[in-house]
């Protein structure tokens, strides 16, 4: 399978007690050849609405082109490591 570059991942803005910088690279054990970037967040990841399936395990949402639930990763636990030094520049604000 061809590795993909810069696959967007949504998560909490705080992981492991640290603020996640925009575009931080995340290495996910189940997808070792892919370059995943933490670039999004949402109601499922923050505050009282945070959807934690199991205490101590951080929810992540990996963007896919698969309809419905993602293939073989949805609801699974996998080890991950954040590379706090490999980040993307902040996006420029959109002007209409």
C-alpha cells in the first residue's frame, strides 16, 4: 500500500498534559508508513462532550475516504507517539 503524506487527524488540544502545536506529527503503531498530522479538533474531543471509550485512552479521528466507519481502526486502541518538534506552520486566516 502506498504511504500517504499529511493525513489529517482530529484530537483534543491537550494531550499528555501539553498543548498540541498545530500540525504536530503523530506516529500511530497501526499505520507506520503514513504521515499523520494533528490539525483539527471538535466537540467530540473537548470538555464535557469528549467521547472517551475507555479511561486513559485518547480519542483520535483519522480522516478517511471510506464511507461509514473506517476500515479496521474504528474503536480500536493503538499506541501512538507525538513528535512535538515536527509541526506545520499555522494556517493563514481565510479572507472572503
